[in-house]
C-alpha cells in the first residue's frame, strides 16, 4: 500500500490486490487508498475478519531503533489465495510489485504470489520484488528458499545486503553481491545500503550509485517502500538508471523526516523542489 500510494502521488496509476474485513480499520484503509488515487476494485472484503495491525515500538529495547509488533493472525489478508488474483489486473499493468511480507502470512498467500508471477510472465508484465524481510513473521530458514525462488523470476530485484545473503545463502560483500544477484536472472538489481551509503544498482547497460541525502531523521519506517516507489515511478517515466536511483533516494529522504509510513511521500512537485534545492546547494 505504501508503494502504491507513492507511485500514485508521483503521477502514475496504481492498484492493490488484497483482502480487508468490514471493521472500522479496514474501512479506514480502504478510504485512505481511494483518497490517494489507488485503484481498489480488486480488494475483496471478508465477513468476520479484521484488518491486520502492527504496533511500532520506538527506542526500546534498543535506543534509536524501532521494533514492530504484529497482530495479524486473524487478518483478512491471510486468506488471500490464487483465486483472488485477477488476471485482468495483472494484464493491465506494466509492473507487478510484490514484497516478501505477503508470502510470509500463510500458505495460501504464498500460492497467490506465485499465481500473480505466473500471470505477469504470461502477459509480459515486469515483476518487481522486494524481500522486505520481517523476522517476526518467519525465520531466515523459512524465508530464504521462497525469496530465492521469487528473485530468480524477478525482472527487478530490490534487496538489502542482509536479504541478499538470505537469497544467495552465503556471505557476499559490496558490488560482488550485485553480480551474484544478477546471475540469478533479474535484469535490474538495486541494493539498499542504508541511510549512510545510499543505493547501488546494476542493469545490463551498467551500474549506478546514489548517495543518501543529509536530512533530519525522525522515523526510518517506510524508507524502503519510499525508495521502491520512487525508483519504479522514475522507471515508468522512462528515466535512466542514475535518475531512477536519485529519485528513490530523494523519496526515502523525504519520508524519514516525518513519522509514519506514507504520510511524507512526495508529490511530483515536492520531489522536483527537493531535488532542485540540493542541486543548487541551498538545502
């Protein structure tokens, strides 16, 4: 949902496939998505189920870090199945974006993800994958093989160094990880290296890097989703790799300056003002 909102704010069409309940939180999620211009017609509602919830625990037990506590065992989204994946939705898309959170929720969710990938391949839709590993949802041992299977079929792969090691099943450093992940099949690999080291990417045409922007950090939750949204939006606009990375880094920087996942995701005008300010050295 964060990525869908981010892409929509930057002027592209986005839709979400999931399941929600009929509780008030589900209604709030649905109305928020609609207000942000995200297509919701492929979201199904489930009687007797609720919207999944997670609680952000800040600065404890590790100072300066946030932890996530999940309450989603009875969520409607866990019931997502292959039958819920609309072929029309996939066929009409340019990019299918999946995170590694969905296959962690249930066996039926995992099968739904691979059904979506099958349909993307059938209709020539690019598949973009971000592992987005959450240790509270499943173990490294459980997640690794699923991430590997999805990475092999991805056209675009986003990864942190830690997730890259999970996918590869071994320790690999720096630019060598780009090479190893590329060998699995993705045409584009983007490494998210954190607040200090920025982004590093590789395509068949070459490599590019974008340093992080120096901004006041209030909350890092949502930074990864913002980077994915920025990169995909620039890619859809026909930008070259370096510009895609710069856009991703800028979206991430803007997001961490405020609490919340999507609240500070930029519009196109906000993004251009931010980039121009840094290019002129006045920020």
